């Protein structure tokens, strides 16, 4: 029977590199859409208003949270990679730096998710008194 | 200083060491024989081992007692020759330095060839691309100044600069753990850069600029994405990523300002 090899169980920073790639591509795709919809305002302000109005759905709201999460991780891990590249002791402390940026990411994402989705949650499940 | 006599044991008489107990483990080997089929397949072997046995011992038992066609490389069996690098439970390790007791024996132990080099049979891969990259970085002393009449002296501080990278045994565990190398066999790979580092940062060597120029090419040190798989995989404990980063900084800021 044909077989594939096992998944390589690499260092934790292999996974941070994978996440850096995925978030980078995700943000790039957002930028394509963003440039297109913003350019619409020069073509037709009414069409621009229609497109922006179509974004006011729960799905797009959760995608916005994902976008903030992707940009934040990419930015924080980017700082870590710069430290690994230019700081002499960066390679020795790469794991501590990774856990630090993950902690900062969670600390920012928890309140950000709450405030960003407050309106959607109220609209979906009824407003709280 | 007086040395205390050994305390008598609670039972009065010294207890004999417990007899080591053998137990069965399952070793799952990813096999390949181009003479039979062009497909790889997994095969399970059950072997009786002691907790202190190495995976190399388990492979020997399989080859000698169950299936003589199982093919793998090993020479010294003591972590110096670098012949038996393989992927054990998904990580690059030397079979002769991996003890059964350090693995989860409740589940089958997977053993497969290192990744990114062509498999010739079972656990044997074609090492030639790896060795070709090693030769490209000129792994020998280069000098241009007149030969001294006595040995080339070096103080302890200068020797310490490249001490870590002298430990390499060219087993290819680092290079074949690198995600960049898996998709781009032209990349020099961590091992070649480690061995370049060993000469670039040697105060007696004068070929540093030459080697840096070689590693400054598209397939050189800049391919490194600091995933640290190489550092994790090195059976000699070399800080591989650190060495690569020092080589990159040597290209940007000069050899003296790289560390």
C-alpha cells in the first residue's frame, strides 16, 4: 500500500514560521479587496456605499476579528524575527520571545474581540438590558 | 575532609540491583525497495528490547532475526560517525543516540528516512547533494600570507569563537529537518553553513571573504527562515541557527562585528 511520511514534528518556531506565512498571505488578500473597494469611491460613491453596507453582516464582523488577529500576530512575530536576526542573543531567547508575543496577542485579542463583536452579539442574540 | 562510610541500608544487607526486564515494542518502519515497487509502505515489527536499548539495537534485531532485507546505514554506533540519522517519531535523530526509554512505547515507534534527499532503499538516502553543498563552502584551511616556520598559534578566546561548529559530524540531521531544504534541494542547508562558520570565524584562516561570497548567493545563507528545526535536530547540540545568523551578520557587518 502506498504511504506518505509522517508530519515532521519540528521546533515550535517552525509553527510560528508557518503562522507568519499564513497570516502574511491572509493580510495580502485583504489588502487586494481593500484597495478595490476603496478605489470604488472614485468610480461611484453610491456603489461604494452599497459595498460597505454589504459588509455589515455577522460573518464579515468575525472576519474583521480574524484580520485584527492576523495583523497583530504578523506584527509581533515580525519584531521577534528582527530580534533573532539582529540581536546577538536573539537565537538563545527565541522561545521566550515567542511565548511573550503569544501572551501579548491573547491579552490584546480578548478585549478586542469583545468590543468588536459586541454589536453583532446583541443583534444576533437580542440586546442585553 | 573525612568521608562518611556508606550508610547501612534499611534492610541491613545491600539489595541486589533488579534484573532488567525485556518488553515488546512495535517499530513501524517506512520501507522502500525500488527493485520491487516504486511505492513506499509502512511495515510493523514487534521486537523485545530493554528500556536502555537504543533504536539502533531494535533495528539490528529486526534485520538479524526477522527481515534481513531491512536496509539502513550505521558505522560506529556511538554518535560520532554520523551514519544513522533517521526520522524517529517524526523528528530527525541518530538511531544510536535515541534510547527506548525516552520514547512512548505504548504507541508504535515510527522510523523513516530523513526528508528532502532521494531515498535509495528503506532508510538509506542519496547523500551526494548534501556532500556537494559541503564541498562548495571549501571546508579546509585557506591562507594567502607566507607560511610560518612554526605552527599557527591561536589564543583561547579566538578558538572559542568557532568551538561550537567544530562538533559537526555531517550526519545531515539538520539539513534534512529544514523546511526550506525540503522544497529547494539547491539550498546549501544548515550543515554546509555550519562548516563554513567553522572556518570563517577561525582567526588562522584567510578564506572568510571567499566563503561569505559563496554563501551570499541566492541559494546561500539568506534562504534560512530561522525555523530552528536544525538546532532541535542536531545530535551534537550545535546551536545551528545561531551559527547561520552569525554568518548572515558577517555578510552585513563584517566578520569581526558578527557576534
